[in-house]
C-alpha cells in the first residue's frame, strides 16, 4: 500500500520518522503544486492504517495513492500510401485544415504530453520535442522520453503535431507543432507492457511540465479512484494558469475517471465519424467537451518500422482538444487559460440534447467556433453624440 501525505517544509522528515516506527519506507518526496508530497510504502494494510492514524493525529493528511493507467485502445495497423488528413482533424476544422501560414511558427504557450513517451525518430513527428523531466533526457535511461514501447504516447503526439506537407503519413491538429514537452510515466524499458503509474507520480509529472515552461498539459490516461491530493494539486495548477486536458474514460458507463473528472480539468468524450457518442465513451456531469475518438489514424513505432495505426478511445479524443488549445492560445496569447477553456466549450458544436449534456459536454470541439468566441474583434465604440448647434448670437440693438 502507498499513502500520500502533504504538509509544510518539515513534513518529509516528520513523515519518515512516523513511517519508520511502523515499518514503512519512504519511496519518494515530491515538491509540486506548492505542496510537499511524501509517498510511503507498507507491506500490508494494517501497518498503513496505523501510520495514517498516527500521521493524522499529528495534523498531516494521508490517503491511499491511486493507480492511473494509459487509456486502452483498439488498434488496427495501417500504412498510408501518401499523406492523408485523418477524418477527426478535418472535423474539428469544419472540413479543411488551414494552410501552413495559419499556424504560429513559434509558441509562447507550449504543450506537454504525459504518456508512454514520444518516438523521437519518427519521420512524421517534430524532432525538436524535449524531455520536460531532465532525468528522462538520457537515451540510455529506462524512462527515456524519446522512445515509446507502448505506441500510446506516440499516437497521441501524432494527433496533436504530425507534420504536414511532407508527402507521407498523417497531419496533426497543429502540424509540426514546435516546442513539445514530454513526460514519460508508462512503458519503462525492461518491463512487460505499458504498466501503470500512481496519482502522486502524475502530480509530479505535471509539475515537471510546468517547470519546463509548458502552459497546456495533455493526458490520455486515468483511473477510477479519486484522490484529494491529486484534486487539490490540479486545482492549484489551473489557478496558476495551466490548461489541462484529459480523456473521459473508456468504460462506456456513467462512472467517473480521474483526473479527467476533477473540475479543474477539461474532460474529453469521444465521438465517431457520424458525430455519435462512441459506445465506450464514459458519460457524466464532468464531461466538458467531445472530440473524434473512433478509428483515428496516427503515428506509431515498434514492433515494426515507424508507421501508423488506427486507434479508438477517449485517449484519441483528448489530443484533438489539447491540440486546438495549443493553436488557439498561441494565436491569441494574451488570453488566460480560463478564457481559452471557456472559448473551446462555448464554441463547440452542440450535439445530443440542446445545451450541455453528459454525453458530449458542451459539444464537438470546433476551432472556428472557439476562435469566434475568443478572438472575434470587439465592436468599435459608438461615436460621440453630435453636440447641439450653438444658439445664434443675440441680435444687436439698432443704432441710435
């Protein structure tokens, strides 16, 4: 079991002392979202409960850490014969992706992807992506950001940023998006499968994104257990100006998936090519917006040469929204994260029941609608009223 605590500057040593008394081991101390999180591991539930009781009597808050998984997806490997624009990219741009001159050549609001890595050698992905966590910059490391044994993060990245105009593969929402930041939390080299991560590690990953300069965070992942530590941290990140997007979950039910279902995060549901809710897409009162998430073709890597796959999942929907946010916020950089979020929600194409509903949130993500909400020029001020004509001068008296 893992318990997560947070407190003031002296909390880590205080926690370590209490953990040692009951046989616990401090695994990690995380400074994130203006808090200190101390992760402690125990051999069984009884010692974990004993530690929690003691820590809470000392004024610390303790809770069990929660697991977070990459969003499962259905995949069909494909190899485009020439460059193609995936249907979802066209859909969020009203049928036609703008030409290259439309997109900013430099960004002031970078995007950070938290996932299973980013295949840096893929010819259809930008080569200037960097590790948000400096510890993941070493190609020999087991958590090297530039490799992806799961393909999940690389597929997400392609939906956001696949290069346009190169005659091969696919095109992203922001073709060739510069300055991407990457944090790898799944798919450690030498481990079977993609695995999972902890909520505390996810908070640490977002802090790494923020420290690297990112203003937008994209997460195609989640789990069923809420965490007050995680919730509070994400609220702090949002209050500090970070826009966070996450997948709503693939359970096909009204259950909540976290972190997407925290109010500070844009929870993204999935639609199919007919604009219907995907059968697997979770639906609840925390869904904010919907985006294409069925049969989405994007970039992948091993086990074959760098190529392309068609995946389905809310994991595929979320990067459509985070990619739109990156375009919008970098074209209109003076706005706040809250204003960009409101524009994306208010500019969405209404689907399902009129107004916001639990299946589609505010509707299908749409760049033009969001831009109209955010970037449309204000009407010019009314001209001043014409002043009345001065009265005529009084008549002169007749000469005497």
